[in-house]
C-alpha cells in the first residue's frame, strides 16, 4: 500500500472582513463582542491514499480519519466541527466527574444509618458497570462515524461505542473508517433504525452512559426512546447515578415560530412569532427562550413518563448568528418525587405584539407545609395584561406561547469546569475550535438566570430615539436599586429588586436582566428627553409609551458607566461571536437516498426478504 499525502491549511474564517474593518477604522461597541479575526477552522488534514488501483481521499479531524472517493466527502460537514469539539469537551468532563464521584463513593461509603430506607424490591434490577468505571456511548445517527471515531480515541475511559445508521452506504463507510483508525475493538457499526436500536437497549443492563443525537432537522422522533436507553445508577454503592443525553436540532424555522402547528405536533409547545422579528432580520426571533426552552421542556416531558427528569448542563444556540442549530447537554436522573416537580419548571409566556414586552406565567405551583407537599393551579396576577387583555404599556394585543422550560438551562459549576479544562489544556493538545469554545463558554458563564433577553436597540426602535451604547443600558440597570409599585385589577404590590444584567451567548446585542418592562420603558422615556427623536405617531406603541407620565418608579435613571457593566475578561483575545463564512453556510442538505426519520421504522429489511 502506497501512501501519498497532500496537506492544505485553511485560511482564517473572516480575514477579509478583518482587513476591511481595519481599513475603514470602524471602532464601536461591537468590537467588545466580535473578534476582528474570527477563529479559524481546525487544521483539517487532507490526504490521498492509494490502495491497489483505487484512490481514496482521507480527512483527519482531531485524532479521527474518514475516507471517501472523489474531491468532496459525502457525509462530512466541516461547519459542524465546533459541535463535535464541544461534544468531545463535554464528554471528557462528564467522564472525569464520574470517575471522581466513583472514587469518593469507594473511599467514603455512606454509613448504613445515613442511607435512605427503601423497601426491598420484588425483583432485583441489575445494571452492568465496568470495574474500571468506563462508559458505553451510542452515536445513534452516525453517518460517516466521525463522532464515534473521535469519542473512541479522544475521550478517556470509553469501553465501547455503537455507531448506528439506517443507510447501507453509511454503515459501509463506518466499517471502512473503523479499520482505517484501528479501533475495531471499541467501535461497532450497526445497521438499523435509531429508534429500534435505542429501544433494544432500554433494559437496565444494556443502557448507554452517553447518547448522542445529531439528526437532520428535528430530534423529536428520537427523544422518547433516547430517555429510556440512558443509563441510571447501578446496584453497587460505588456506581454513579445518571447518564448524559446530547441532542442537536436544526429545524429552527419550526422552533422559532414560522409554523406553530408543526412545533406543537413535534414538541407539544406553541412558539411566538412577533412583528419585531422581521425588523431584526428575516427569520430571527430570540432563539434563547424559544428553541432551547421548547426542546428542553419536550425532553423533560418525555423523561417524566418514565419517572425520570433532566438536569441541563449546557444549552447552546447559534441559530441567529452562524451555524443555525441548537445543541443541549443534559443529565437524565430517575426519581418519581423529583419528576413531579417538572411541572413547576414549566412556564407560559405573554408577549405584546406592539412593544414586545413579555411576562412569564407558571402553569403549576408547589405548596410545602412541613412534611406535606401539594400541587395546585397558580393564581394569575398579570402585570402585563391590562384592560380587555391589552398591554399595559402600549395598549396592543398580547400573544401567549408555551409551555417552555423555565428553570436554568446551564449548570454554572459544570461550565466553569469546562472553562478550566480548556485553559489548562496544553497548546499542542488543543482542539481545532479551541478559541471559539472558550469564547462561547465564557459568554454562557457570565449569563444570569433570567429566562429571557431583549435587544438593546429594539427598545430604541419602538420609541424611535437614538440607540444608546450597550454599556450605558447595562449601567442604567445596574445603578437602579429601585422600588416599584404596580396597580393592576385592584391589586397593589410594592417590591424591591436587586438589579442584575448580563449579555447572552445567543446574540451580541442581547441584554438579560431581571428588571421589569416598566423600568425599561421608563429608561426609554429618559433617553427621549436627552436625545433627538424622530417623528412618532401617537397611536403607535412608542407613542402610547411616551405619552405616559414618568411616575412609575421612584429612582433616577443613571447612564454613567458602572464598573460591572463591561463583560468580564473583555480585554482577553476571546472570540465571543463569530461571523459566518457566507453563502450556503450552515447544516448541509439531507443525503440523497436517506430514509425519513419518521418512516425509518416502517421500512422493509432487504436482507430479511432475501432470507425468506
């Protein structure tokens, strides 16, 4: 066998944009968020391998190699390299956490008196755990097998990886790539429907410790079987509780409100699509609280059917900026008592069609009285709905969406450990998208737990005034140790809030805050007084807001710079947001000849027909 190698180095992603920015001398607030030179792709190695009379092209990403014929890899999407690098990083940390927890339980077992008293099960349940604590991984929709190959070589303590696909061509490619990488002892190529494969591993002794779902489009057909085949705690005291479920969705049009009926059919939620999304861009609509929270609620609902529940570790949305997908990482736990609390984490959203103000409404409340725990319907006190169900700020109609996942979507402890892992990685061992990983995780780590965000220029757009600097908006919120009073439907409430504000990894102009909309519009009235405004109609949302008197809050609006208004570590060379490459960027089209995910289980097995 003769090996002929051709290596090519890819140019930086936005080098041209960087030079143009330097030439025109554009220096603005966005330079704090956008790096002038975006992160390059990994140094993807391309080579040609001649085997006998056939010539195969080989691409190496990380430690894995995949082979194909011709100039273009059929099942390879270089744009998803960030997705794969992030998955490898999360898996490494997941394995480390498991090993540490296992060691602690082995060295310091809980005393018999401290262990919860549980009735003896009629039938003992067993779960096979490796003595060394290694894990089993399922790549349910494997395509070329690149993810499975990277997991087997780049993640420690992996005993086996199942690479499943329902395409003959894909399975042949997986087997060829497994031999190319020399991991026949770890990676098993399986031909079958993903749902059938996962259901065949729902028995406790066959479950996987980590399941990866990266479908084309929606992951909804696979969620029910996925939550059943994720491992739970074994029978030994040293066994570690819960497994990891990793899910990608690329059906952003459905999740963001273009077709609410399709979203309800797939995820049992109604998204909100408002007029402002057209003013921001053609398809953009705040993906943080739409797509991510709809997907998480759907996953939690599927898990609840089997007395299980999810714990979100990390939820990433890049649908509005670059890669047009969302990615979530959750741990799946088992517990009937905790699963009942899932309903208290669900919320509905009221959003105004005029000024875009929003409010959350819980769907269930939990009442704890000593040892008594009860659940009841919530008492509705809406601060956004006024007379005739109109918005109290601009008198426009309200839309209702949901249910959404209302609990935190990130584990700050887990994200901090990921950042620490990346910072401590030697330069020679860093992944191809190392800088971008750091930037995204830093943004996530700085986010507050508020479920929503707004775009700071959106407020100015409503009242048609000069757009203030991002730092000025954040400073005004942080300076406001305010006390507010709301009178609505004969209900008078006075409250005091410690102001919190942060950005969001979803959008460079996003502002997350716990300040109520009433304070934000009060801030806009102050901006109008101090800056030039355009002509505005009295009946428009901005006209109605500006016509109201400034007597809602007893606090001064202070736009002077607050020391905490800047993002943390802003002086470091961190790529927080990245521009896309241009035309046809994002997920690739579905492979020709592939079977629809919904109909995959109804296909006839050709091998079975031949045997008959």
